[in-house]
């Protein structure tokens, strides 16, 4: 017996909805990307967010730092292993460091 409460799947309800509802919700891809991918907001107490993907296992870990010097140290650590793709997000930009550039 599972410890977690079961939440019923309601895909039949979504499938039975008329197409017009989804047409009203649709937006062009460029607008969607600008809205969701290009606009991020970190809380003031967080300076840097690091997302590291361990490529052999594809497991993702996130690290949050209040001080940039510790974030720099962690990025250097992850890059030195040559097994991680790293994405660094701070208040001004999002930077992706793919494995083949390391």
C-alpha cells in the first residue's frame, strides 16, 4: 500500500473539451519563449542559481548561493570533473556551459 495519497488522473475530462478552448489559450512560440524562458526572477536573497546535469546518468542537481564567490568555486568544481553540463542563472543573465566546450 502506498503512503502517498492517490490523486485521480482526469485526462478524459481534458480530452473531451472542445478545440476552441485550446485555440483561445494558444500563443506564438516566440511570445511563449519571451514570456517563460527569457524572463526569470530570482528572489533578492539568492545571488546565483546553478543547475548541473551529470551527463553519464542525466541526473540534475541545483545549487543556490547567496555569495557569488562560493558559486564561482562550485562552477569550477563542476567543470573540472568534465562530466557536467552547467547552467548558471544570476540576476542579469542565464549562462549555459555545454560539456563539449569544457
